C-alpha cells in the first residue's frame, strides 16, 4: 500500500469517526480511485472497496483479481460467476469486523444493485452518501493534484490559442473543434468536450458543435476541456468574427463584471451560494437575469463536474484547496451567447485562476 493510500485511508477514517460512520462501501469509479490511485474495471459484477473503522477489504470478482492485485495489497474476498457475491461479501464484512455496522456510507455513484447488495447484509443500518466523508475530502486538493490541474490548464490555454488563431469566415464549428482536438492529441490529452457555438448557436449553453459556418459579425463561444493523467481542464472564451454584433460589448462587459464579483466573493468560510449570488446580482441588476440560465460554477477534480457546486441554494462552505469553475453567462435567443469561464483553486486570500489567458474577446479578421 502506498503512503498516499495510507494517508487517504487515515483521513477517511478520521471523517468516519467524526460522523459516527462504521463502514464506507465504494464501487469502481472516482471515489475508489481517489483512495487507491486506481480502480478495477467497472462492469455488472459487484466489486467493492469496504473501509471499516480499523481494516479494509475488497469484494472482488475472480475475473478482476489477478489484474487488480498488481495495484494493491488489500485483502481480496473473491467470488465467481458460479458462486455469486453474497458469501464473499459476508466474509469481507466479517474480516473487517463490520458485519453489524450501524451506519454505512454508500458510494452514490456506484450501481444501485451494488448498493442494495451491501445494504441487504446490514438490515437496520443508518444509510448515507459520501458527502460528509469522502466527498468532503475530495473537494480539497493537495499540492500534487494542483500541479496536475495546472498542467492541464496550460495545455487547454494552448489549445484555445490555436483555435482562436485559426478562426476565419467559412470555417465550420466542427473545423474549429478539430483544431482543438488536434492540439490535445499532440499533448497526449484526451478531449472531453469541444463546444463551439457560432452566432445564435452560442445562445445554447450546451450547444452540440455542428456544421454551421462562421460568418462576419458572429460571436463565437468556445468551451473546451481534456484530460491528461487523472485530472482535466475546462475553459470558455469568446471570439468575434470581424465586426461585433450589435450590443456585444455591453453584454461582454456585464459578464466580465459578474466574473469579477464572483472572484471577489469567493473566500474561505463563505457559502457557495454567496458566490453564485454575487455573479447573479450583477447580471440581474443589468436587466439580463432571465438570460443567466445555469449555476455560476462546479467543482473539478477526478471528474469534470463534482462538488462543490456554486448554485443559488448551495450551503457548502468554501475551504482552502477547493477547485471550482466561475462561469457566468448571458444567452440571448436568436442572437448570441457569452460565457466566460475560469477554473480556480481557493487560497487563503482568495481564488487563484489556473488559466493565464485574458477573458477579453478575440477578434478574428473577416
């Protein structure tokens, strides 16, 4: 077991003790990956990391055992397709002395049948998700996680600059996305999304990049992200093809003020909803509140979207080390949309922006 895994199990058990949790059950996915640095192949066969108050164990399909053993020395309780998993699960729970656990946390991202399998073995146990235990730990990034996020941000900055430099009338949205993907591939990054919304398509926050041709007077939303290693990137910038559409400068300035307000509000000890309110108030007071149709931000780490979420009702208290987006937007149907997005890590004095790119609109020659 690596030192990192030992430290993370210790941190998890500290949270378990704090909240009176006897058992944490994790399926193959990002929660398990955070603890172990890997996870077995996820399929329909129940595979669980069971973390008790003193010991941990795996419920492990025989098919995955040999490959997984290369990555961990945690005890395996294996089962075959012929036997089924129930006896192995009972054995694993007994091994870690949690076969009578009174409070069990189940991984909210794993398959429902995996969760029900665990809960059937612990009738009467209090049940909860990972929010106060593993979820709380994952929201705060350590130095190594920060470095990987910063690296991914630098790659995305370069991809964005390549895309902006390539813009010209007659290009299809797909052509712009292809420039982004080519740069990501060159940097051994796996593209996660390439949203390119030209003109009225930019008014759809999650526009599906298509064949629409860029034309003079278009405002273009470019929202991109890719993964290299365990972490990823996410950035949105704006471009204009030639002369800007009517009213563009005014709207861009409002969105930029909303970004600045959110950055100012994001401080340790502040509820996430206050950051959303700071951005939303700017846009609402300018008369465009109905056109800001999504939350102000989302957390980012092993998953592109994860807690904390910066919504109007989120009571999550921001802490040093949390990583999240700030991305207010205004979307005018039939005209254009503007979104400005940066990923930040929260420091004692406020947010550190991971990107080095200006949020000013890029103007491409018509």
